[in-house]
């Protein structure tokens, strides 16, 4: 099983270094509650708008976890990453893909961590931008961060999907 995980990490690393072609991707280094770096998330602009997200991390608990963009670019493990604020919601929408009036721009799909603690995932997200003048830019005045929660997002409970405590956080940094 471990060799499959390392293979997946290698493939996703290659993707994360070449996603979306010409533009350099933004990056977030994920920290665990001890403040140790456990992985990276890249966000690359797409020609049609939105971003291509690739996340690679290790040392996470097995299971399904909520994965969100949060409104503040500050990850303080000493206070459970609450410094990252709530979900990124520049248009004031409600949380959840299954909620009328939702989703937040920061609502992303749940991610699955295997028994070996490895997360390796990629997907597209059209509700945010890396363009600093876009109304949905992740580079607003206080920045943005990526947060992984202890539990799964139910895609409807307010304000954050009943996903539980934050177990990893990374500030999204411009290329």
C-alpha cells in the first residue's frame, strides 16, 4: 500500500508543478496542530476561470475530511487555526452545496485520507480566482487559507458543515 501512496504523491507532485500551463500556481504549506509542515496545496489559474487545486499531505488521520478555503490568510496552530476565520464567502452566500442560497466560494469537496495518513487529491473549482482584481480573489486585503477539518462536511449545516475542529491549515501565498 505504501508504494501506491508514494506513486500517487509522485504523480500529483508532477501535476502540481505543471498545472494550468503558463501561470505560476499559488501555494499553501499545510501545518498540523504542532506547527509542523505536512504537505502543500497548489492553486493554478484556469484559462476558463477558476483554479486547479492539487493537495498532497501526510500524517493526517484516516477518513473523510472537510477541505475549505477560509477567509483569512493566517494559520496559528496555538489557537486551533481559528485565526483563519470562517469560510471564504465574498458574496455572503450560505454554507453548503446542498443549501438554498449556497455555497460559499470557499466550499470545496470532502477529501479522503487513506489508512497510511496520505492525502493526494486534485480537482477544479470555479468560485474563486487568483486574479488580485477579481471580486472572488483569494488575495483580498487579509488573504485566504486552506483548512482541513477533523470530520466530513455535510454540505448543508451552517456555518461550516458540522466538520469539527481544524486539523491542518496553510496560508495561500501568491506565486
